């Protein structure tokens, strides 16, 4: 019974954060929810191993991210169409700033996007991001610098277009 209680506590504590993380990576909430559900299923199947890791939440987040990226690669056009449809339908709580942020994130390389999301949206330290990405700290700092620089330009351009049309 202890296993189920620990697993339920992990799920309750972090499922929303992990969905938010994967959503920021993919730009598609349904894909994010599916990937996170699959990751939690895998975590339960391997619970005795997962609960002994330094961070079971990081394990689930890493697996969910990999599932989402794999799915995204296989069905890029389908995901892009779904993302456009979701934005066009006016997702509750999704304002113009959120849309601009998601669009800017999608223009980053996969590594830059992952580093930016982990660091800025999930509040992980650079060292934690490096551990999760299994990359040197210097490489993560480069991803973050490039990602921030690209996003600053993209978000500034989007804001200027918005103000010139409004």
C-alpha cells in the first residue's frame, strides 16, 4: 500500500507542473497530457526504481518530454495543425501573450527550448537543467543565452507588429 500512496502523492504534487512543462515544449496541451499520462504509467510500472531516484518528478518530466518529442517528430504536421486549431478556438486562459510566448518557443532549437522551459518556466537552476538534459553546465548556459536572445527578438517583433496594427 505504501507504493500506491507514494505514487499518488507524487502525481498529486507534480502532474500539473509536468503537463505545463511538456505543453511549453510542444505547444499542444492534448499532446502534453497524453505524454505525461504515458510517463506516469511507465513510472508506476518501474516505481521501485523511480522512487529511489534523486527526483522522481525529474524522471517523469524527462520521460514525458522524450515521449512528446518522439510523438512530435512522428506527426509534426498533425501537431502543428492541432496547435493552430487550439489557438484559433481561443483556449480558456490563453491570451495573446501566451500565444506569442508559445510561438517564440517553437522557433528555438529543441535543446534551447528545453533549457529555457526548464530554467525559466520550471524554475530549475542551471545545474539542475544540466543534470536533467545530461549536458555540461557551459552547454546549458549557451542554450539559455541563445534561447533568450532569440526569444527577445521574436517577442519584441511580435509586440511591435501588434502595436503597429492596434
